[in-house]
C-alpha cells in the first residue's frame, strides 16, 4: 500500500534550520499535490505549505520556509529557516494521489515527525 515516510525532524535552537523530507512509495500513477501540516499541543492541525505547480504557504511561515518537490523520487521537502519556538509541533506530510489511470484522488498522511525549537 501507499506509504509516506517522513524524516528530518529534531531539536534545534531558535534561529536555526531543519529540512524535512517525505517520500511517497507504492503504486502511484500521479501526484496531484503534496504538502506539510503541523499540530502543536492544544491546537488544531494547520496548513504549513503545499505544492502543485506553485507553492502555497501559510502567512506564519512565508519567507522562512520553502517547499519543493523531486518528482523523480516522489519526494517533497520543507526547508525551514529562522525557526521560532512557535514552530514547535508535529509535522505531517500529506499527499493527494491518483493510484490508477483515470481514477479518483485519495488523501494520504504520514505518521508525523517532531520538530522542537528551543529558546
């Protein structure tokens, strides 16, 4: 079955950087979009960034985070610079995928990776 495998989370000081990656595997015909969401304790899950033909960012990360895709590897990246304590959350990879030719799109989620920014 489809898997979204995330990596790159960890502990970093405020002002530091991390790069998250998410690789999609399985019988995938087409990737409509991939993106990143995050959820902090006591808060709802929120959009961080998505990418189809062009990237889309939450206002809170615009100018600091960069989302990109490597289509050959079916991988999406999130470069996070100038990290703030407010960025601390579990980050989840999301993919909207077409599994068979002409079939419907399905929404898949990774297991999440912890990002902790210390002050």
